[in-house]
C-alpha cells in the first residue's frame, strides 16, 4: 500500500514577484550583556538574500521584495531565531534583535563521548529522510553532523531528531550551501514533518562547466517541481509544461493496487482527465491564487523519465496530491502558501532538502513563451518506427515490438493519432494478419504470433496510422521479416550497423564471458557528447547468436523517423483520411430482402452483460463508436419489426487497407535449406503407470510445439471436446479429461490448490495460440476461452503444475488453446437462435507478455534450454540524474554469443541505437 507523507517546510511563502524593492536595517546584540554581535548571519528565510553584521553589530539588507516573510538570525553559540516581518515597496524597516546564548556548549571531548555507533546508525537514517535517497541527495553533505541529536525513545514508527545549532549542508548537485535551522523533525509510516528556516549561499564553482551544470540542474529541478506546475496552472499552461492531471473516476477502482499497470487500459475506466471549471481563482491578497483540487489528483510529468514507474506505458514521473479543504493557495511564482494542507506522494515527495531551491530563484523561462502551434500539413506529420525483438523469426514464434513516434511538432503529440495498425504481408503482397494497438504518449507496445502454417520465407512487417495515409506510402514503416522453419538458414552477409550519432551508449558486465544457464547483469548507460546523463525511453532485447544471428539488415531509427518538408501546396483540407483518436466500427443492416434499410436495433456484448440501442440510416449504415476492448469479443445484433419479431441481418463494413509498395531499400537475405534442425529434439520419457490406475492417453501425447511453459501435462484434441457452442459444455468435457480440474457453478476454474497470484487471481492462465490472455480481478479464465469458436479448436494443452517459465502468472497452471487456422469470425453463442446475428470483432492487440526465465526461482528446470529471445523489455527508461538502466537475464544452453540490442529516444527526441555481444564459454 502506498504511503502518503506530509511534507511541511513550514515557511512563510508570501514572496510575490519582484517590483520596487525595500531595505531592512537593524542591530544584533547579546540578550544578557547588550554587547553587539559581529559577523552574525541575517537573512530572509529560504532565500539567497542575506548579509552579516559589522563590528558594531549593525546590518543592512537591500533588495528586499515586498510582502510577508521571515527574517532569520543565526550566530554560533546562540539560539537561532526567526521573526515574521512585512514590508511595502520602497519602504525601510528597522529590526533590532537580541540573541540568547546557549546554556550548554559541546566541547570536542563531549561530542566524541556522546556520538557512538547507535548515533551513527541514527544519523544515516536521518540523512535518508532529511536529504532524500536519490542521486541528488548523494551529492549533498552535512558539514556539522555533531549538532544533530536523537531522543532516547526513538523508534521505527516514530523517528525524531533535533539540532542544537543550524545544520550546514553543502549541495554539490545544485551549487548551494544551506544553513538550516531545524525546528521540528518527525518521520512515521504515515507522514513526516520537516520544519525550519534556511539560508541559501551560492557555492563558488571551480570552473565554467560546473557553473553551467548547476544552472541546468537548478532549472530542471524547478521545471518538474510543484511550484512550476502551480505557476503554469495560473496561466493555463500546465499541459505545455508537461503536467497532466487525472482524477479517480466515480465508480472506478477504489485502490490503485487493483488497477492494471497499463495506463492506456485505465484511462477512462478508473481515472479520467481532471478538468474542473474555475480551476484557478483570485486569492485573498494581491498576487495570491487559489487552485481547486478535489480528491486524489494524479500528476503525470511527461517531460521527464523515471526509473520507478506506476504504469509500464507511462515511463515518466508520476505523483499524487491531496488537499485538505480542496484549495491550494499559491503566489504568482507557484510557491505553496498553505503547505500544511497539501499532501504529496510519489515523485514529488521523493526528494527532500536536496532538491530545495530558494524562494527568490528566478528560472530562465525566456525560451518557454507560448507560441501558436501550426496545425498545417507540415506541422501535423507523424512518423512511426517499430523495434522488434529480432530481425527474423521461426514459424509459430511471437513477434514482440515497441513503436516509437516522431512528430513534426511535439506539442501536437496528444492531438494526433491514437491507433497504430501493424500488418504482416506476404512476399506476394497478400495481407496475412492485421492488428491495431493503442498509442499513448507517442509510444505503442504489442505482440502477435506468426502462424506455424506459414510456408513462405519472405514476409514484410508494415506499420502506419490512418493519418499517415494522407502523406503517402513513404511515411509507412516497412521492414523485411524473414520467417524460417528449423530446417532453413540465412546465409551470412555484411550488415550495416546503425549507431547513435549524438548519444553515447555504454555497456558493462561483471565478466567478459559467461557459461550456460548463468545469470548476466548488464549495466547500461546513456550519455550525451559531453558525458552528461540522458533521460530516455528504451527497448532492450537479448537474443541468442546461434538461433538468431545478426544476418538481417535492420532499419535505422534515425532515418525512418526523419521528418521531411511537405510542399506548401499540400493542405489538410485536401486530406481524405481522418485523424483517428478513437476506434469506431462501421456496419450495415440488411432487411429480409437483403437490401439496406433504416431500422432501430439492439446490440448485446460481453455475453449479454451490456447493450446499446442504435439505428441504421437509409443506406443501412451504422457506427459503433468509441470501441475500447482487447482481443476478440462477440457482439449480438437484433432488429425487431413492428410485430416485435426479429428480422434482417447485419454485416461489418471492412476498412480498406492501403495498397502495398515495397521500398527499394529493402533487401532479403539468401535463405538455404539444410537437413538438420537448428533446435534439438526434447526427449519425453513415458511415465510408468500402475495397472490399477485409469490410463489417461492424452497425458502421453506430445504437442510438438516449443511452448514457453515446456511440456504439457495433458493434451486434449479438439474432436474429444464438446463443441456445441456452449462454454459450460466445453469446460465440462475438458474437466472430465483433466484429473484434478474443477469448474464451479459460476464457471471459475481450479486446476491446482488455488493460490492467489500477484494479479489477485486463483484461476489458471489462459493462452490462445501462444498469446497470454488478460488475467486480472473480474476476468475469468472461462471468459478468455469463450472468445474463440470451439469448432476451431485444434487441441487444448493443460499444465497442472506451477509453470515457472510464466513467473507468477503461471502459479495456478495454464490452459493453452491452439486453433486450427487462427481465430474464427463465426458465431460463438446462439448461432442457431432465429433473429440473432452474432459477429466477432477483434479489438486492440494485447501489450507484450514476455516473461524472462529465472533459474534461481524456477521450480522446474527444462531439459534443454533453447530460448531464442532471452530478454525483452520495451518499458526500460533512464532518468536524467543517472542515465543508467540495469537488467538481468539467464543464458541458455546454446554456445552462441548473446546479442544485446538497444533502441529508443532521448527525452528531447534524439535517436538511440546500439548493440553489444557477450561471448559464451565453451
């Protein structure tokens, strides 16, 4: 469960924008003797506005901004104090202060005697809570830790600290020295409080490069801060600054723990864009604003990347904020005035004092002027690139991919296409299969399975959006995709390796070479030409060099995503293909004479759990709007005449696919036939069954497939199943042939003991033609099986044990359904019912379901490990603080080298492409 923290730097944040500045004068003396205190620090709390007293204890503070603030005084051996003050433009304020000396001063001997190992342990914990635990915090040092003490009754549930003198901190990440007068510090599992006053002093940079780096980090820290978000919200520019707000949908999931880890799935279901009316209102005083934030608000900062992700397809920093009273009060710079009412969690809560900026910090936002975005044919271009896990495949293999988009104007990224079409096309230009995938934040993720019946060697992979079609076939992504049988080989050829031009990609491993079935830890670093870390979104694949050598030319990321100038005579008014922000399905109604007609009708879906009332026009046409589901789903259509009798028929209007043109740059390698399979045959020994037991013949059968879950415990052929169209009868016939399988009255399936997996399911995982079906709360295994036509089932393989290859998803066993010729469009339920028209509509393609094998956690070790793709992570990110990404994989039994391939885009759109090979010891 995610904790919420109260972060209270209890400052008076009422510092409006600078106008006519004022000054403060005064004298600082000893409270007992009345003697002046020279060199006493005088400062406006939490700013760089500071001075020291002269030999007579006098001071003058110039350039004081108007408004309310705290005036701080600190001197060694005296109690630091803060005094509230207010000043008007152009005025002068006199402020005399008497400081009280500390009753007890710690000598060096006393300090050493009272600072034992327990104190050092508490200090390490304090630094983690006080400074933070990120890379920026690692560059901070407390210069006088001996002034910090901890109560004797401290506990893990109530950790406190105090300081007898201001804490001095050197922040080498931002270039400040902080003098922090700690007033209160408390950390509990549900909240924490840090309160005090801070004096900022600029560190002296050793060189111009360091100074420039400090300025860059200060600006970057400010841009992703709540202050910048609130400042931008005041002028309705928060989306342009990268901040997108979402609220919990009424009736949606009450807990984030019950949501899926795919943002595209949750948007519109459990969370919705937060767009309340009158978001910003004037405050009680000039220069103040009240921002309405009701409930728990989810904040996505899309101009950065984070290595800690809430959603796989949202690799940027995500935070949450809740406001007591529903209003945040800020000044014109976005500084929060009612800090105690605001609760942050997530990324905005991660950093503490290490990311603190002075309130008088003035970011250089000159280059962030709001400009009018050109919505012409040139500015609305979008290009797509697919990074696949391999360059060629074998029959029946899954194809894993991540789609990257480049936009002529990145500001229009959210306004352009939301649907990507991915197609497999034969060498004879025939469309073999087509899938559509959701585009979110300029990325798309997916997989599809190559039919094991493919007989040709040369295929093409094509990807495009409907909007691309307006710009011609040159804007499509097309890649050669050889598909081999185990008895075919690609002849070696010289391959041109595309590499990043402006980005440096570094690889490092603990050893130079590895043996079979060994764990490999890879450290990946992304840096620019100056050696600075780069925030980036990546896809990382590791493949075996024997089964998938580098013998196929891959497209260049930089070349494919290049935006070209569009002639001025081409305008969007001439475009014929619509911009698809949602998926609509068109259909036609035909009356009893087979002619199009206007008629009201009802559509049932999801096993009659939902329904829609629609009407066709005079041409019989109708549209199912805003369709949003994954995989095939059955829809039942019914039209009634005036007598209430069902009549007519329905059909779907197929979209016209663009013609296929082969770019001249695409070349296929030479493929030869050999007599020996590249994969070794796995031997399966017959089990010895006592004569008194019932013999289950299907248990002995071999599927003949290289399934990821290994050998199936039971294989039931299609002809041995009850396939009358009723899902209950199908499951019952399956149950009778799988010992130990149980089907409840609510069609819940149990194969094993029913342990709860990480997705809160006690049912077996369902796979259809090797594709992992959705497994989440509320999704039954029976629902997934019911999406296919029983008459198309070739066989069902059942794994009754825990499948280690599938990780936690395989905790409760697997039901793998294999079809004869792919998914059928024939009716599933009620096909013989008069008046009901059943149509199967294929929804969005599923996100990739690759699960790397882990020998350290596997309960079952494969006899022969012949994995081709050893690792695939399309959700890898590096942040701008470290520019690193670390991953692990296990080698297989092949002697071939392991080839690592990395592709992606930096936060500013620069292409990243590199490969690295790891030798295998023989």
